[in-house]
C-alpha cells in the first residue's frame, strides 16, 4: 500500500474548514501522557481560551473528546431523564437530531417547528413553555448548518429562567464566527465543534455548563445513560487540582485546539466577526448576480454558512462535481428535503478570506458560461468587488 497524499482542496463546504499551518504543526509535536503535568497545563490553557470565546466565566468549560455531535449528545444525556419534557426548536437537520436524542433518553420532545430556512420565533418558544407545564429544558440550534438560518437567542434565556427551565444551545457552526454570549444570554449548556469557525481538525467538542446545570446533574434520580459522556465523571478529569483519570484524552487534538484558540485570541473576536460579515456580504452579492438567492430571509442569514437556492435549470450536483474535480473547491449540497435544491457554502475561520470568495465566484462563472446559465462574464466578481470597495 502506497503513502496517501491528499489532493489539494479549497474547503468551502459546511465543514471542515481550512486549517492554519500553525495548527497542523501543533499536531506534529511529541506526545505527552494525558496526566503529565505539562499536558495538564495545556488543558488549563484551553479552558481559559474557551471561556473567552464562549463569553463565560463558567468553571466547567472543557473540550469533549468527540465531534460536535458528542457535544450534542452530552448536553442531553446528562440533563434529561425519563419523563422529562424538553422544548426543542426544529427547523432543520440538527434541531431534528436534538429532538431524537431527547426521545432516546426517555424524554418528551415538545417540537416547536418552522419551515426549513426560517427561524424559530422566540415568542413561539415562550408560548410552548406557558402551555406545556413543567419543562426541564429548552434546546435550540443557534446556527442551523443545514439551512443557513441564524437563530435569535438572546431573549430566550430570560423565558427559560421565568419557567425554571434550563437553556441548551447548539453553537457548532457559530462559535468563533458570530457572537456567542453564554453568560449574557442566560445559556446553561452550550456546545460546539472544532472544525467550523475555530478552524481546527474535527474531533473535539468545546462545551460549557453553568453551575445551575451542574446542580441538576448532581440531583439526577437515575444514572446518566452514557458512561463516556457522563459530565459528572469527566468533571473530575478537567477540574484543576484533582485530575482523576476518566479516559485517555486525544493529546494531539488538544494541542491543535490550543493553537487554534491562540489564533482566535490574536485576531480578536470583534475583528473575526467583522471578517465573517464582510466576506459573507461579498459572496452573497456575487451569488445573487448569478441568480442564486440565499434561502433564509434577510436578517437571519448566517455569515459563515450561506445556503443558496439553486434554480431548476442548473444541475446542482454536476456543478459541485466540476468545482471539486476541475477547480479543487469543495462546497456542500442540501440535506433532507433540501437535497438537490441548495448549495451550502462555508466561509468559516481560515476559509473566510476575500481571495477564496473571488476564487469560488470565478469558478462558478466559468462553469455557468460553459453550461449556458451565465451570459455576462465577470458579473459576480464585479458585484463582490463593489461590496468590498463599499465596506472598505
């Protein structure tokens, strides 16, 4: 068997994103034992840096050994017991998954639904809390990766407090790309993934939990159904000063996350958020010049993940294939009811750059001219350039 050499790709799909050379370099340094004092210092650094990105002072802020889906599962299996009612916002793939995990824990998922591409109206969450009796938690997806919808969060924490419910937020795609204000918004549990706006390889789930949520775990009537994701046990490994063995941590991945978070800190969150907004605006301008309109309405479109409707006269799968095999560019297709109807274009972290926006638009123009659905060369690039000039 020969050595594997991956082809050169520009990753502009829904994840993973491009990774900075410093992060790749961090993964190549020698291993330490997972209880080595030097490695425990790395864990401390990660906790400090994650608190900054989550905008929280939560003592329990860690990186779960597993992808963002492990963060999702951990948030539910630790808090939900058989019979517990959980209000879940469902407007895409990942809200649907949250409801499924609630039901697998024996809980009752009270679905508050909206069409794919739309947001869950905050008033609908409050109405569900009022009519549903005792509710253990509310779970919402901040950035619905399957549709590009940007969910309003800030008012919902107050509704949860008023009804004595915990507030769980999926920030897998949003963390590091737009503000995620855990403390200010009253979020009790928030989880993310490393491969999106943090631009680290997939394999860890940044995770933070309030003291209120930790107290709920301690008061469980039944054991957590997952041993591996039992935060009551994992807390002893991440707690500074104790460090009781739970599992062998992925050493190299934690090195990588530390370096990725250092890059976030060096850029500054405000500058990072502005970069995502700028490049997203230019991308959308170029796409609309090609007759490709975003699915979510204005005001609720994610800057780091653009879900664009593909007209029926365009073979969306063929275009994605040409982008990949001719130009080395990856974008994503639709999921569920959006399969074959949309493209999902990611400008996340290291992938979020003016050069990448212009490279993609140029490739789409060339494919469109060859296929006959673009008649004016340069129209998308000019629209993007006007956006950059205006904002600069």
